[in-house]
């Protein structure tokens, strides 16, 4: 059948069995979902987590470093449960310390396989009921109350219910299906940031790479990161080398749809992750678009590998090791909530009375219309208000992660993983309070929520910090 055909079929009505019922139902097991479930389960509530893949960790499992733990003044601004997770990773040599970076503020290298194992261990210790291999295919609504979701799996179609539902899908899948107003992309064009398929190379001489950059700055020019940084750090991110890409394109006619080289050293010796595939126009909420994006990204890898091996110092003896298990999606839907964060909030270091997390990552937009990137720093940090996690039109739903209520520009700042983890902790604690008090999330006692966050180690700015 033509995939663009308007033909439809009618399915017969059927009864859907209820697989499970929870106090708090978390949908999505990425950085936000992980901390949401851990926070909600701390004092004995029945918490379920639904994940479509065979592991938890989301974008922490695709070779990316965790960005956002440090602020623009080099202070640690995200702590609490996200830090406990990093501590557990470090105990098994699965994470680095938080390292200052002039471009990304703070980078925390993590080992993808360690993330999968440690995250699952922590969830099981917290007695979270984890279900893998299940997609959210629909919602169960009672007026403006969401009773749960409908899942599709090898077991068929089933319902999973929760008194409070937390959407941590990244794509606002639950909120969208529940009728919450959502937006996509920029206001002007609707264009979304393109995704990337990360891949890993082994056999890289990272010492040769970093010293070449440190000592031959005119040849190996990086974006925003001074050459001396590479002389002082043996694990690092390289962003730049634009002249080398231009040379490779001219000499070998290589298909590299990115104007910057982005290299991330791994925790293992000789291992690097490459963040250079770029599939413009991909819609992460559309199956066909995602499929085509995955195919196109895989086709790009060969030319990028050829470029690195022949033009970048240290890559002469490298070999292809593995690709990430899925495309890294930067942007899809954003809910319309009780407050929409804006670029002005980020750049103005805005303080909110209902702040539940502090962030400092710059506005970082991989532009949909070309091969470039927009970066804007605020100079310090800014708050994320609880109201931005609360969607319009649905009473007992909370949203955490990159799909909270923001503009396209603000989403470019709050989308990084440490920030999403901090939002998840706040969402989980808010859900727990709503259950314990028998109220809707909009009626949660925000000062009490803030007090619990602080008591559990989260960082929030004092109220007198100027807007």
C-alpha cells in the first residue's frame, strides 16, 4: 500500500486487559524517567516504569557525555539524585568526574553499558516495576483526567493505569495523545534540530590528537575552546577543525553534512565517539521519517570515517567499533504548559518562585536550515519553573525532560541530560506529594516540594536572587 494513501481500515471494538496499576506511572526510561521513578519510589509508593527499548538510560547510552552538571561560573548546579547516579557509575569506573569545559560548561563522560546496568540496579533496589519492550500507543482518559496509557508489545494491546502519570518520553507522546496542546520546531519555519547517529572508533591515539591541537593551533583550530585546554586535559571534546573538513570535501568529494568536527573521548583508552552525522528534516515522531533518518545517517558514517582517518591526527590507525543503538533526537514536540519558558528567561538568568531546578547550559541550536549551530551564553544560571512541567487540559499529568513547556530557543538550552535528570527528580517528588496529599499536581505545595528537593541534596537558588 502507498504509505501516503488516505485509505483507512476499521478495527473492531475490543476489550483491553489491564496489565498493572500504580500510584505513579512513569513513561520513558531516559535521564528524566530514571530519576522520576527513583524519586517517586523513595518512601514506598508503587511505581511503574514503561520503556520501549530493552534497557534504561536513553541518550546516556549512545556515546554522549552528560552535559549540565556545572554552571557557567564553574560551580556545580545540579546535585541530588542525578549526582547519586553519577556516584554509582564512578564506583564501577563508569563515569568521570565533572570537568569544566569552556564551550559546554561541564562535561561528564559516561560508559554506555555501565549506564544501562547501574540505572537498572538502582531502579530494582528502589522496587520500581520496570517493563521493557512496550510502546505507548494510546491513553485512557476520563474527562480531563488521565487514568493511564495503552501499550503495544509482543503480548498485544494492554492498559497500564496510574493515579499520577509522568511523561518522560522526550517526545511528549503521552501528553500529545491525551490532548495536551503541543508545538514543534521554530516559530518561523517549524524546523526542528536535526538528529545524529553517534558512532564509536577504536585505536585512536588521543594523545597525538590533543597535543596536535595544543601545539598547532593554526592548523587544528577549535570552536570556543582555547588550545591550552587540550594541553591540560587527556579526556576532552573537540569541536571545530572546520578547515580540515573543507579540505577533505574538496579533495575527496566526501559527503559530510556538518561544518564542524565533533570528537568525544571515551573512558576506555583509544576509544572516541563521533557526533557528526546530521539528518536534516527528520521528524522523530514519524516512523517513516525516523527510518529514513537512520538509513541516511548510517550511509554518512563511511565518509566521516574516511575523513577522520586521513585528515585528523591520531586517527591514522583507527577502526570502526560500533554505532549507537538509536538516533540521538534533539527536538520534537514541546507541550504547552502553565508557563512557557523563553529565550529571554534563559538569557536573563530568570529566577522563578516555583523553581524546581537550576540550569546553566547555553542556548545550543543545531540549525535546521543549514550545517551550522547557534550558541548563546547567559553568563550564569537560570531557573526552571514547576509550571513548565504541568501541561494544560490534563489534571494529573506531569511532564519532565526536553518536551516541557518552552519555546524552540529555550528548549535548545534545557534539553541536556543533567538538566533533564534534575527535572525528573522534581517531577517524581511532586508526583509523590500529590499522591500522599490526594491532590492534583497543580495543587502541590511548591515550597514543600522545594524544601524536599533541598533536603535531598538538590541545588536551588535563594529567593533573593534578582530576576
